[in-house]
C-alpha cells in the first residue's frame, strides 16, 4: 500500500472515530436507513401479490387490501427516510462544526512562518469550501452508499427467490456497472484533487489582491494582476473541462447497461410468463426492483467520486489541524512582571528563506527609556527586528535578551503583553471603533478606551 492510500485510510479512520463520538446519532441514522431499505424492498412484493392474487383473479377485496398495505408501507418508508435524512444531516453538521472550530483554532495558534508557507486563500478555502464539501458528502453520499448496499442486497435476495435466471442477468448488470463506476472514480479523483488545489490558488490571488488593493492601485498593477488571475482561472477551467469529459464518458454507460438489462428482462420474462414459469406479478416485481435500483446504480460512480473528494477535503482540513506552531513556550517558562526595558541583540542571524539571510550577525543594545531609530532601505530587516523581538520568529543564530533574559525562555503571552507593536499597515477588524481599540484588553473600561483613543 503506497503513502497516498495510507493517508486516505488514516483520514477515513479519523472521520469514523469522530463519528463514533456522536454514537447516538450514528445509531439512529443506521437503524433508519436499514428500515427504509427493508420497507422499499417490500414494495415490489406487495405489487406482485396484488397482481397475482387480486387483479389476475378478479378478486377486488384482495386488490384493495394489498393497495392499502402498499400505501401503509409507503408512508412508513417516507417516515424512515425523513428520520434518515435529518439524523445524517445533524450528524454531519455536528462533526463538521467540530472540525471547523479545530481548524480555525489551529490557524490562530500557528506561528507567522506558517502563513509565509501557506497562502491565506488556501486556508480560507479549507475552512469553508472543504468543510462544506465534507458536510454534504457525509449527509448525502454516505447515506446513499449505505442505502444502496442494503437495498441492492435485499432486492437481489427477493429476486433470486422468484427466478434464478433473471436474477443472474440483474446481478451481471450490477457487477458491470460497479466495475465501470470504480474505474470512473479512479480516473476522476486526481483531476478533482487538482481542481480543489487550483480553487485554493484562485482564492489566494483574489484574497491577496483585495487585501492589498491600495498597493495594486498605487502601482497601477490592475492589468498585471488581471492577467495572473486569468492564467490561473484558465487552468481551473481546463481542469473542469477534463473532469466534464470523463463524467460524460462514464455517465452514459449506466443508462445503456440498464436499458439493455430492462430489455432482456422483458424479453426472457415474457417468454417465462408465456411458458408458465413466471407469473405476471413476478415479472412486474422484477421490473419494479430494477427501477428501484436504477437511480442509485447510475449515481454510484458520482457517489464514489464525491466520497473520494470528501476524503481529499478532510485530509486538507486535518493537515491544518495537525500543524504544530514552531514558536511555543518552553517546558519551564519565566514571566516578566516588572520589566525595565533593556533589549540586547547578540549576533543575531535570521532568514525567512534558507540561504537568503535578512539579518547577518546583528548586535545592538537598547537601554531602558532610550529611543532608537533604525534606518534602512526596504527589505533591510527593520520590521524583522521587531518581529524577532515579539518572538513571531526565532533567530537562526544568536539570541535576544530582555532585562538579561533570553526571550525564548519567557512566557510568550507575558512577553507580548509587555511589548507594544505598532505595525506599518494598521488593520481594522470588522467591528466597532470601541471594540478595535479594546481588542487587546476586552476588560478595559470606557474611560481607558477614551484615553487610548486620544494618544
């Protein structure tokens, strides 16, 4: 088994583990879908008896009796399907809600180098599009697979009890369709994986342009950014066309197979009815069973494909959840409660990209109360010095001291509470001015907020 298969089964195992945490919803949905499959598979049998024992024998009371029974089991089937749909939707939403919160919490806890590696658009795509796809698959496609499995098994059982030869025709058709659907799912999955990744690329370009719209306008980069987006969008469009071609190629095969199967059942079933080996009611039941299986068998390939896409989406979500921040508190942390403000950079070396150093052996000392102005061209490392002081990154070499303490030994929250950073580009959260001012101290009084606003 290759690494890709190992990852897929690991993702599936983790999803199942999460599902079992809501075991009561899982139990209700499983029981209801099995009940629905049993009820549906009884329908053709009732039709068979209504025709053979009622209609063919001109027995009106018997015909009415089976008609009423058919109405009753149809109502029970509708109730079972309602419970199935509601319980699976509830189960999927509970699971995806938990995953979405875990993914967002993991993103907030990441170090800044994580955001240097992963574009914001990719992250947004994962906590929105991927979680939505996973929810829809768990509530719809998984339910279809379970329902098809039980309905197909029960239908085949009842068919074999009526006529062995005709049942073999149906079984052969279902086997052929299953093979084609597996082939379809194998062919389409890599394309869908590329489509999902490319969607993240488009989201990243759109997000970066919207966030940096002032820069785009100031440097008249509209045409350049438009061409970049069009190039990636063209690739996205071409991938979707390839997927559409594969869907069209395999999508017609089930219709052809089912049409041929239906024709064979009518032909051989008609001969069997004429020969007395099969009743009209049994032939009608066969055709009804085939009609019941027709839609889920046609949709099996798309269901498998959607399930695989959901596994790929879940894997992308778990990648975020499993990411560990590179900046974290040491086992034994120190807290600075009474800071004086002495800052020492001791031969600090740092790079964002390996082999391209931004700071090379920087050493400086800032005394308490001293004001220091650092000058340099763009990209010389001025902002990097402040980011290292806030411990957004760790130096590659050297150390940074505050009041004689290596900042890597300090509690991160205490350190950042003691250092005020005013970024070059201020960011306003989507809330009131009052809430933006107090965002670092939610317990600040209104007077404190007014005082801060006047600074």
